[in-house]
């Protein structure tokens, strides 16, 4: 997988290059990060990437031509799947990340100012948003999307089981996690985690995931196809509630 990033601030992506599991994946060659400085594709002596908008209005608009030139240059080898992080896009989620992880060549266009000349949308395959708010640029949203996508690329995360049990995977929120010490500030780790009984642990964790999802994200719960463990967990929850009500 190659992540191509078009930006006027390539240094911002040093976070991905130098920290965490993604940086290790870069060093091992599992993924490639191709940082492209938009200014290198301008054609004036001041390397201007933006100009005043037609029709007037506040702010500046990023020029179309440098983006088209970069796209054509990358497409000589393989046409990339183009992503434009934007507050106007579809809300980015876990399923999108999973689908994008199957592609070989992604191109992120990082806009700033009032955005990119609308004509660039001709080459955009996906306009995606990380939330209903506006940032000064698309670099941080692009990094967030890359981190999410990377978790589904085999070999980046040490334990694939960890990815499979993440929140939102399979439409369930994650259960609670604990580590040493067993007791801290008078609060103890739940006894079932210390039992050594993996069947009990799996059941209690599933119950917690189901309860959390129903309380916090009922929309996710309604999408889930209940499996055998779900049904057994819900039956156990019902029995506990009914017993307390007696």
C-alpha cells in the first residue's frame, strides 16, 4: 500500500514517520508514504498555491492546476484512489477504513484556506469528513484516516486479533481493559478476569460490549446480526435483571 499525500506542509507528517506502529510499518516496507509538496508543482517564482476567488468573497482558494499535474504524474504508474478530506464529505467510519485498506494506491489531497478549486473534484473518488467542524487544513484529518486505514493492513498492528476486537468492528463497542496492579485506590480488577476460565471471561466481555453498545450507540446495535454468543450473553443479562427485580 502506498499513501500519497499532497500538502503544503509535508513536515506535519513526521508524526507518522517517526512514532508508533505506522512508523515501524514504513521502516519494514509494509507501507510506503509519499509526501508531495504542492509548491513543487507551481509555475510562478513565488510558488503560490492559492489565489483570490472569482466573484469575490473572503479568503483564498487553492489553485487547481498543481493538483491536476500531481495526479497525472502519479497516474503514469498506477491510477490512485483520490481522497479529499473535507467537512462537506461523507462521515468517515470504520467500514470506509476497512474498504480503503484493500486498495494499493491512495492519494490524499490536503486543502487549506477556503478549500480547493471545485474543478479538482473531477479526479476525487471520495470526499470524507472526520466530523461536523472545520479545521485550518486537511493534514490532521488525513493522518487520522491513514491511522485508521493502516490498522486493517496486515502486519502493521502486531496482533490481528486486537484489530478484530476493536470498537466498531462487527458493530460493537469494545469492553473494558485492565492491567497491573490488581487493586488501585481501592478499586479492584473484576474477579472474572482473574479466574483463568476463558469461557467465563469471553462471556462477561461480550455482555459488557453489548450493554455499552446498547447504551451509547443503539444505532450500531440495531445493525448487528446477533450470533450465538450474543444471544447467550443477552439471555444472561436478562436473567440477572429479572433476578434483581424479584
